[in-house]
C-alpha cells in the first residue's frame, strides 16, 4: 500500500511511523515544575543524536482538549530547564506503563506507580531509584513544530549501576541490562534479552584483505 503523507488521514502518520521506526528505546522522563512538583512519563520518540557534545532528543506531542496544551513533561522542561531520562528495563515495564496514564497535572505519577526517587548528581530533578541507569539532562533547546515539541537535552551526568559497566571501555553491559523497546501503538514491546547478533564493523584494510 502507498500512503500519501502530505494528506494523512486521522492518526495514519502516527500509526505508520511508530510501527516502522521500531524498536525504539524508551525514556522514562522525570521532571519538576517551579514548585518542586514531580512528574514522570515515558517517551519513545527518543534517541541520542550526537555524543560530542552528548545530546539526546525526544518528541512530545501537545494535548488538544481546547487548543494545544503541552504535556506536563514538556511544560516542566521549558520552565525549569532540567530533566532525567530513566532507562526502561523489563523489570520496570509495568510501572512505566502506569506513568503513561493521563493523570491530572497535580498527580505525581511516581507515587501512583510506587516508584521511589534518588537524588541526581547535578540536576535538581531526582532520578528513579529503581532504574538501573539514568541520564541527567539540561534543556539545550525546544522547537515547537506543529502539534509537537522537539526537546533536545544536553546530558550532564550519567548514572549506571556498577554491575552493568564493563570498565574496559567503559562499555555498558547492554546484554545484561535487559532494556525494552517499543514497537507499534498497540502496546507491543520487544525484549533485548537473548537478541544480540554480534557483527563488529570492519576497517577498510580488513575489507581489502578479504575479511567478510
Ligand atoms: C511506551 C510509551 C511511549 C510513549 N511515547 C510518547 C512520545 O514519544 N511522545 C508523546 O507525546 N507521548 C508518548 N507517550 C504518551 C505519554 O507518556 C503520555 O501522554 C503521558 O501521559 C504524558 O505525561 P505528562 O503529561 O505527565 O508529560 C508514550 C506512552 C508510552 C506508554
């Protein structure tokens, strides 16, 4: 089938893009408003964009009850300039899903999901204590594009539980972390457990020497 993305119908572009750009990592973002009220929500339109400087990006769609209203996460980040991306692993899946519920702004999703918090190293926003890894970020910029906000965050500190770090690199022991990925909008996720296919990149010299 061919879909005309210049004239998409209903949720067509959303449904097709999130099904095809998959699997995606999930950022469970903690943020805080100016009064210190905590918020947590998952976002899978998320990835790192560059490493020097370390920048991550995510897309947060506005709500449209009566005109566009930013989601609490986007509003908090604009106002306080800080957030934490907590890495979603299999053991945190169900609680992450509770945080995606459309609670009123005054409700703390972390309490609803029975998550606890731990202080961050650099930013005021705490990380989720149960998360095995977290990226502390400062807002680099927010772009308003149509009904969405694209938020770029500069990573200022990274927490990873010692057992998930191979100090030789340092590398993340990703095969042991068991992060999950999001597939389509029907509630489908993938495990990264047992799914590792190893294929190191070749140098040009190795290619010329016939290595395949
Ligand atoms: C796995 C998952 C991924 C999601 N990804 C996004 C996303 O990329 N962008 C978005 O706007 N909403 C996304 N959502 C929906 C938000 O999490 C949801 O609207 C949430 O209530 C926003 O909370 P907030 O208003 O506290 O920021 C996702 C939900 C789930 C369960």
